[in-house]
């Protein structure tokens, strides 16, 4: 199985170097998508010798993930693994995703963090959204918002997410349930450098409305 790593990035010039250094040890092909960063993210990615794509303006994480996935599949990938660019995901956990994919039993592999280590507000929001998605779409994923995940080319074509921002992770779970794609979860470790970074409460509420729209309007 030909597996690519896709790294969406936005203004991560101070941290992405360590991530790319560690990814270089894996021997897997890597595509970095700079989502209109104002710092040196793109230049750093090029410096490490990886394929680096760039959005001229910030389009959102979902758009960056899709750009990277399309590029990977056009280059012959059978599957892609998404990993965040800020260092919160351990490269050592990659083997769990590649192992699950290579069994050919799963279309999608979701990473699950230790939920007790997630900041309280995010943990509550994650749990509420997970219960809502499980009730409406008959799919139970413990960590709805984890960005460490993988999918095959078949799954990518079926999921075809439209979310450009942080709703992308939730939409991927919803569409996995809608299309009855085979999926599994793997436990991963997570390091938080900044508990205030990432999904805001307002964006979290927006995801809840998105979930309802995917069920009743789309």
C-alpha cells in the first residue's frame, strides 16, 4: 500500500521544523500544505525537501487537507494520513495508522487522544458533539475532533468533505457513518503546547449547527 502523509499548516514556522525533521525518518512521502501563512512555514517545508503546496490566502484547515489529499492521490497514493503541524501528534504513533490501513479491513482510521488530558471546555464540547453525531448518524467515534487520522482513496471519494475550516474532522466522521465506511480507532498520545490554541467555543457551537444541517438539510 502506497501511503502519503499530509500536513496542513498555518503560521507554524516555530514548530513545524521539528515535525518535518521527525517525519523525514519515516521514509514515507510527505506533502505539506501551507494555508496562506504569514510566517516562514512554506520556506521551512521546502528546506526539508518535502513537496510543499501553498494557498495564497488562508482558506481553512479543511481546504488545506483536501488540497494535500488530492495531490497525494494524483501521485498514486492508496491512502493518506493527516497529521497536525504544531507537534502535538507523535510521529511514533504513525505505525498504528499504517498498520490498520495495511490490513485492508478499514477505509478510515481515527486517532483517539487521552480525553482526560484535553482541556476541560474542549473535552465537554467533544463529548457533546460525539453523542449528537452518534445519535444522528449511527457512528460512535470517541474523539470526534482529533486531527490525526487516515483514509483510503475509496473513502476520500465517498466522504468528499465540503468544510473548509475546523468542521472538517466532524464532517469526515458524519460522512463515514452516512456511507457505512469501515472504520476503526487507534489510541494516540498528545502533547498540548498551548491550551488556548485551536477550536474556539464559538467554532464549537458552529460545528453543532453544521451537524444538524448535515442531517436535516443536506
